[in-house]
C-alpha cells in the first residue's frame, strides 16, 4: 500500500499531466489559475491548513477548492478574480534573513552601502534594508546608486570584520519553523519536489530550440521528422482538441524591425492572427516566444515556419521557429506558473512558512535528479555522438573535450613545452561529466538555453539568490556549478540564443566575489575547471605552432559577438576569482592549476588587446 506521501506525489503529478486536456489545451487565464489552485490545495491537506496558508483570508468563501475536482473547476470562468483567492494574500514585505545571508540583488537605482572599516574587502556591500547607521558612525562609508550588479553581503561572516546589527533583522522576533505542523511541512516538501520534477520532465522534452535540433527546421521541412521529436504529437495524434502551433523565439540578434519583418513574411499568404505584428513582436520580447499560428495539422505550419527563419534582406537569417502541440505549449505555461508559485510561497507573510519553503528549495535542488515518472524515448530526447545540449540516456550531463589534464603522461616542464596545448586535451574516456550524481541545480543550469526569456529572468532574480542565502548552500552551489562549468561556458558562448541572460553571470557575481570561496574551491580541486574552461573556449583560435592566441573571427557576425561575450566574461571571471585566492596556497602549484596558468600566459603573451589581463596572474 502506498504511503500518504506517495499518494500525494502521484496524484499531483497525474493532475499536472491531465490539466491541459481539461482545458482543451487552451493556455488561458483560467488554465493558469487552475495550476495555482492545484498547488495550494495539494499543500493544504484537503483544506485542513488553509488557515495557516492564508491567515488573513476567510477560507469559507466559495472560491477556495475543497476537492481535487474543485481545483480545475471552470465555474468561475468570466468572473473577474473569482477563483484566484491566493491573490488576496499579501506578499511579505519583510526583508529579514536571520541565520542566512541577505543575498538581495540590489537593482538599478537602489542604494548600495560600503563600509571600508568593517568590510573584509572593498567589494563587500549592503542594501538599504540591512544597513544600520548606528553600526557605522564615524566610519569610512560610501553610498552610491547601483548599476544593477550588486549583491548584499549582510549575514556573510566572511565578508565583515565585526558583528553587524542588521536593520532588517531587528524588526522581527524569534521564530521556529518546527512550530509549523509536521504534516504541513511534509506537504510542502512533497509538493515542491513533485512540482520541480514535473518542471524538469517538461524541459527534458524541450529540445526543439537546441542547435542539435535545428536542421529539422531548415531547408525542406518534414512533418514526420518534427513529430518524431515531439512527444505529445507522437502519443496523442488523434485527439480532436489537440492542435499544432508555430512559435517564434526571442534572441539577442534581431531588433524590433527585423522581428516584425520576419513575422510578416511568415504570415504572408496565410490567415494570420488578430494580433498585429507589433503586438507579436512585443510578446516575443517580453515572454521570450509567441504563438504565431495555430493549425489543425502540422503540414499547414511548414511553409510559415520556413519563411519565419529565412528573412530576406537580413543575412538570410530569420527568427528561430519551432512547431509543437498545444499540449506541450500548455506544459510550458505550467512550468511558468510553478516558478511563480514558488516565488509566492518564498514570500509568504508567515516567516516560518517562507523560511521553510526556502530551505526546502535549497535541499531539493542540491539533491540528485531522478528520472521523471514517464521517461521519454532515448532516441528522440537524449545525446548521440557529441551533441552538447542534450542529456545522456541515464540523465547525466555530457562533458566538452579539452577540459582536463591527461594524467597518462607524467607532468614536467619539458613535456609541457613539447606537447603544448595538447597537454591538457584529455581523451574522452566517458561521455558524461564524472560526478557521483547529477543534481537538480546542475540540471537547471545545463537546461538554461532551453528556457524562454521571462523564465530565465524569474530563475535569475528569485531562485539563484536563495541558493546563496547561507554559507553552506553557497559553498555547495559553487561546487556543483564548477563541476560542470566548462560545458556551461561552452554552450553560453557557442549555442545560446539569449547569451546575455545567462545564469552564469549571476553565478560569477555571487560566487567569484566571495572572499573565501576561491581558496576553498582551489583546495577541493575544482578551480582547475575555471582555467581549463577558459583554455577550451580560446583554443579554436590558438595557433598550433606557437600555442598563442590569435583572434581569427570577424566581430560583425552574430556568432562572433556571442563568442566575444564569452571570452570577456570568462577571462574577467578568472581575474576576479584569483584576486581573492589566499597567496601561497600550496594547491596553486598542483599540476592542473600550474599548467593552466602557464598555458594561459603563453597563449596571450603576444596578444596586445589582452595584455592587461596579466594582472590576473
């Protein structure tokens, strides 16, 4: 017999899977409402804990769900706000972070406070919520307006020489998450885990925008080939309500006018949507994709898809287009709403619930990723040969070559001189990164290039700061991402349509400026990945006879602009990280690190635009 936990997990996953069909695969406002109702009801134990979850709302009102069927009821259709009882809950404005690092992203126009008497180094700062003037009387304090790249270090003991009395923490009393009912805490664990795993099960199938899948949408399009890569089309071909949709995707390469021109060409000769090209372009820019056409048959979308991607007069490069079923599109919307719900729960007015939700999110993402309830077919969704961007068949992350030391040859200065760059070209003895487990956190970063713009922005602003909210989780965050850093930086520099949105930017900001993590990662043997990742990225332009870097690409192309972005952030990241490494740390002279530093110096020794980077070493 299944336990209550297993029953809840299975029922919630089943409801997620059935939800699109209950709304005839229409991803409208009521569909989004149903996702939130489903999640809140799942946590509540059939309404038992509504008073805990919604302390300021009368749960006896008729728009609260009291059964599984109630969660997807459409009786509230057309009635403004009815059914969305959760919107009446006020989000917490509390900025306290007792026992955690604040990690508040200080956005543009917010004030940043630096106290050079109290801080461990000049990069340590505080936000306006934490800065307590009483702590810093007659100190050397600087205040400036954020440019959007500052993270509050309040609560991080390694960032301050003295104990600080945080202003935000002074406004809250003592609390204990264990005061929450055990059943409620268990429900939160199960629901968040199930929701996150459903999110990943959708993204495992979301491969159509990856470079490996692009050939099927270029040249002469084939409906059977597209269906082979679409799980829903393949498994539900005769559903009378199921339709097929052409999506146009955002990128960093096309401006507003080019996007409108691509859309106009795609819809030429078709009976287009009621929305104007301007509105479609705006939707693409805001959301990251937009449904351009919806048809009953895949074949009706082939020519518009081809036209969308071959815009004349603009280097013959159009927007990225994909064709999928309306069910898969509905699953995208469920993913969006799951992240929104997690954000809402992390800002719950009861600090016990908000803190428990945050700690649960941390533990779930740090844990091993398990295969979803229903695994997709390996031939369609998994890696073959050297396909970066896909997973291996056992849900592991593939590695990129030339990102490790070949230990079969004894290390010496002579062998380094004779072998040069080939010294670090590790043979591909395995197809995946050799870690004991692939965690959900690693999956999140690896799958990032599959996500759409608004989803990436939500994850960056909401989830990543939670991962770095205490010293322990920040260290685990650093370890897990550094383990897969070479493949992440490779994809961001070579394959990412929206490379400026990368989570790596936030990772570097949160981790590389930490005054202790660089030395700790060096001692754990993970810092070599930072150096070898840089070498891997630059090596295609290295001259084999001299092993020196000569940039051979033209800056004008889209691909080279993206690559240059990768070059810049990778080298700047090394510079930042090494500035905080404790001088004289013995591990600096390990073969991997020593070789990487020497090879980087040798690669750039005659490259005048990069000479200023010598200060890194």
